[in-house]
C-alpha cells in the first residue's frame, strides 16, 4: 500500500506464517504487507486473534518452530531480508536494532535476576560494555523512563516493583541499545488509565529524542487516535485497511474498522441517553472466526452489516478508498464496497 520511500526502515512483503496441527496446516498470517518509516508510529489494530502479535513475532523470527514457520514472504530491514538471515545474525538484530516490549512484563522478566542485570545483559552483549558500565547505563535508563530512586531500584527484583514500574523496566530494556525500531505489544494492558497516559507520554518523548520508529500493537482505537501517525487494521491474519490516522478514523473504508471506532464510548454520551436513562454501547456482532472456519471470500462477511453475495465467493484485494491522499500515503481497504462506485451505494442490511 505505502509507496517506497528513502526513510523506510522495514518493509514487509507478502508474509505468510503457518502452524502444523493435528488437523493440518493452519495459515495464521496470509499475505501481510506494510512498511515502517523512520521516526513514525504505526499502530496495528484488531481484536484478539487477528494476527497482530504473530506479525510482531514473525518480524523478529520468534515464532516457535516447530510447530510454526514462515512459509513465504520477505521482511526487509534496511534492505536485508531477515527471513533469510542466520540465527547468529538475528541475535545481533534482536534487542539491538529492533526491540520489543512484550504484553505482560511479569512473564517476560526473569524473576531470579535483578532488573539491573536484565537491562545490562543486552548492553554487554550488543554494546560490548563491561559489567560496571552496563550497570551505570541501566541506572541511566531507569531514570529516563521515570522510575524514582534508580540507584536503589536497579538492584531490586521484578516482584518488588508495581505493574507500571515493571512495564517501564521493559521499556528501559527495549531502548537500552537505542534501537531503530521499537515494537510495543499492548504495552499498557492491565494498567490504569493514569499509568497508561504516562507510558504513552514516555514513548513519545523517547521517540522525539532518539528518532525511533514505533510499531504499537493495540485493540484500543482511543490509543490509536492519541499515538498513531499511520494505522494498519488486521482481521483473521490479513491486513484489511491502511492509511494516515486522520483518514482512517474520519472516513474508515472497511466496515470492520467502522465497527471498532463505533465501539468507543463517547464523552458526554449521557446527554443523548434514551428516555429510560440507559445508553447501549455499540458492538460488533459475533467473534473472530477460527482459522478452520474461514472458507472462501472475506473473513468478516458473517459479521458484516453490508455483506454482499460476492463477499462469500472472493477474497477482496486492497482497493484505494475514495478521497484525498494525505502526505503521499494512499488510504486502502480490502472491501468489495470499493470495487465499483455503485457498490458503495447499496443499502445496509443485517448479516445472515
């Protein structure tokens, strides 16, 4: 979708990931294409099970093998295909050039090592620092991410820190080697809104200082509006919409994206409540289908209020969404509504 540019750090082309199961081969990523540019924030959006985290793991070659494997496609990091890279080369890239903040810090931090040791490990490995220099950098990183008394906290264990502090430690670990790309997999899950706002402010500040590109994985469209330069919407292992944040949020091209936006509660909505004093929150009917239930056609068709017969017969390619192109980045959606102007004018109907 995004035209090539000189500041593109990562270009993913036709990425396919499959898992071997007792029922056969399960295709969990099916032709994923996107780019990440220097200094920008790309938000990857979708419900649980849409392939967001699997995409992140595939970029870093962290898919458990067996049973999983990258079946096809390319992951071009500054022109180098990471799919073809050796294990030794990937160890050089992970945590150094591309870092990741995992979703749950308590399962990602080692409980038997201090946070200082865990931050310092990557510094000794990638930056060739000795133990003393790595400890001093770890203290500096803890201070940068807003942890009070870092000289004391550096010698504490993960269980001695609050959830917000553990998440900050994860960010400090990910940024210690000053990576080109930071992948943040729902970094504010289970945190209260105050800490969530602090984490987002921290990511923006560090991005301004270091010029790091951020790939933020989330299901929260509110976080998208706050953080994203561009948005990529995923559903059932495919990219179904991409574009500049303002375009996608104001004129979503895919019914699924529209459903995600409509699910957001609105401030002041009590003023428009029904006469009985209750106001129903919008929802997307149904659930993300199982890999084994996708069949032919668009995977969203059973939940879509604008589904057409063609949706069950053919998988829609990415179409340009009508409207002005912002910043040279086209707005695209994989929906048959954009195949012909007449199709978009069809009346809405309830899905069968």
